[in-house]
């Protein structure tokens, strides 16, 4: 009997830890994968390539002068399957600022990927990165006193074109922008300029280690071996130079020979995993020393990067040797690593680092945030984490924007339309963000690895719980289409008209009001509908005018009669 009582007592203690929650001492936010499209045009590219872009900028054989497109009238904050415009970045940063008024985070983790996919030339990539960092550095001042950026695979040009050698010109260029905006300095800037990694201590007892996990990816581009094609650069582009003067990341840096690369890879060839340095930039050795110092100082550690370890759409992200080395590092310091944060997948998911002996058990929590871009049919989202006094990351709340609701409602608001044209729509659009869920409230567990292991077991036994998890994974979108694609399907059966409707995000003609359409009855063509609707509009307008004249006459007669009665009964005051 005593044994069963002891088991029940221990089980109760475990349940109390999982479900009681911890008192929140401070917070931090995570933002990731903004993928801003400067040439945004929602009518171009939807369902045909993952970008919505004006055709002249989509031409990969030409690098046109950089010019951000005017605010879009349809899908103003972005559409599914496309990278978003600046309007969405303004909106999410404004919403974060409003949440921060009552739940102020100590810092923001930005886990990488700034520009949209498949930009035509290095110059477009550089200008987009510069503009986004400038906007984030300005707007995040209202959110938190500091923020920590990581390098994403799209923060290189072309995608995954990361050098295996430290201090590459492109790495120093990105570092220079963060330096100019006051985001990175000192030792952080030095190691970021060398290889995109650094550490920080935002609070006593806490260390943040930001890693460049892109360099461990199997998809690292072999720029030297890849066949290339030349991209014609407009004269204004060729003469532009963003990499000079006070922007130089390190004092004494020689940037005089740095010019825009006018080639792109016509075929992707990846650096063979076996042909790589064992530890590019010495990053893992550096991280081990940082973790040793953290342990000796009694610090808890948050590890952050862009590309997470593990699987992505059927293939492993990391080369096997890098994955093994990173797993060993995590296992060796599982006692002080509080949580790991990543982006890249555009999915809301978790995974774990495991130890296999003496029995399989999870030892480190890996949290992957879906991010801002709706390119992979996810609604935009960001996260706010809650942390205890002992630096235990106990929960996060995810906020998201229902793009379909926003597109419909904002287009019905004339005030918002005016602000949108002026580039100030965030004054209204931030209100459409809402809390999606709290991890602890939703699943009944916290973020410790043993709790995630418990949830992992439950997901295998509870179909309803699994459906909930998958729903959150895509931020509550269903399928690959925008809501209006289904409206187009209901109206246009021909491919030509259906495609045109989908591209516009609007019907090809203005529909009659619902109550009048019901009275029209079946017709054989749109022309007949329009003709019938026009006739009915005239009839209704005539009837309305007649009724208004009749009511006006009645009111006028009543007023005159009352005036006569008042005049007859009027008595002058003495």
C-alpha cells in the first residue's frame, strides 16, 4: 500500500509542476521570417511561384532600379502563397508595440530571413535588407530596449550562398547595417561580421547564444562550381554603393574593392558535406566555450538560430556530421540550455534533442515559429514568451493575423483605405491581430523537454489533440488557397476567367446586391444579369423618389397645420 501511495505522491508532484504554471518574472518576444517583398503586386505570381511581384522585377535577366511598389489595393497586407509587402511588417511591429504596453518584453529574438524569395539581383537583396533593418530598428524601440538578430538562409544572395570562410564581404555588409542602426557592436559585431554568431547577456543569470545554423545546411550553395548567367544591371544600379564610409562594420576594414555581383546561379550545386570544414568559422568550438562560461557563472542559456536541426519536407536540414556535433553539444550542456528557438519552416512546431541511453528521453526543447510571411499558406504570427525568476521559459502566447478577415474588413473601411495609401495603415491594421493560443493553456504542459515528451506521447493517442496541433501549425489556415480563390471557383468555371479573378482577388464585375440578385432569377449570361439588374435599379430608384416626394408632402402639410394651430392659440405675455 505504501508503494502505491508513494507513486501517487510523486505523480502528483509531477502534475503540479506541469499544470500549476510559474510566476512570470519577465518576457521576451520572437519574430521570424518576415520575407518582405519590395515589388509586391498581389495580381502577379499567386499559385505560380511563391512570389507576388511586378513583372519587370521578376525578370531574372535584368536588375532594374530599386523602387518599392505603391500600396496594393487588393490583399493589402499580403496573400497566401506570396511573400508580404511592407504594410504587413508595419502592422506586426505596431501590434507588438501595443501588446508591449501591458506585457513589456525585455528583448526580442529575430531568428532571420529578411528579404523575399527569388529576388533578381544582389543589389535588390541588399536594399531590401537595409530597408527592413532600418524599419525594425526604429519600430522595435516601442517594443523592447534591445533585439538580437540571426542570419537566415535568405539573408544571403543567392539563397544559401554562405561562405565557408570567415569575414566574407557579404557577411560584413549585413553586419555593417546592424552596426549602423546600433543593433550590434563590440565583440558581438566582431563575431557576427566573421560568421553570423554572437552571445549576449540581456539579464543577470541569462545568456543568449545566437548561432549561424545556415552554414550547417545541406543546401549551402557551391558558388564557385555552380554555372552562372549574367544579369544586366541598369546604370543607376551599377553606380550605387551601399558599402562604404561609416557603414564599414569594423574599424579599418578595406571595402574599396567590393562591387555588386552581377551574376546569378543558373543551376544550384551544393557544397558536398564531406568536402566542408569540420567546424566552419570555429563556431561550435566558440559555442562550447560560451556554454562552459555560462555554466561556471550559473547562467541559463537560450540558443537561437534560423534553420532548426531535424527534418524539413522529407530531408534533413543539416549535414550529418554537423547534426551529430550539435546534438553532442546540446546533450553536454542540457543542464543549462533552457530552450532553443528557430524559424525557417514557416510552420508552428516543436521537436526535441534526445538521449538514447540508458533509456530514450528528451533533454532539450526545440521550438520552431511559423513567422510573418504567408508564403507557405500560414497566417502571419509572432510569439511572446513568459519566463520565471529562475529563467525557466514556461510558456508562450502566439498572436496571429487572419489574412482573409483582414482583407475583407479593411477594404470596407474608408478611413483605413486612406491611411493605407499614405503608408500609415498600421494605425488600424494592428487591431486585427489576435491571440491564437497559449501553449500551456492549449496543451496542459510547459516547455521543458520532459513535458514536450509527454505531449508527444499524447499526440499519438488523441486524434483531436493532433488535429489541434496541426491547425496551429499552419496558424489556422486550411489548404493552399486564399479565401477569394474559392469565391472565384463558385463564379467562374472557365480557366481564363477563374485565373483572372484569382489574380485580382476580386470578381471581374461588380455583383448586384444579394437581395436584388435573388429577385432576378436564372439568366443565361452575365450580360442579361447586368441588363436586368440595371433595369431593376432604375425601377427601384424611381419608386424610392416617388415615395420620398410623397412623404415630404405629408410632412410639409403637417408642419403648416401645426403652425396655424400655434398662431391661433398664441397668447402674448403681459
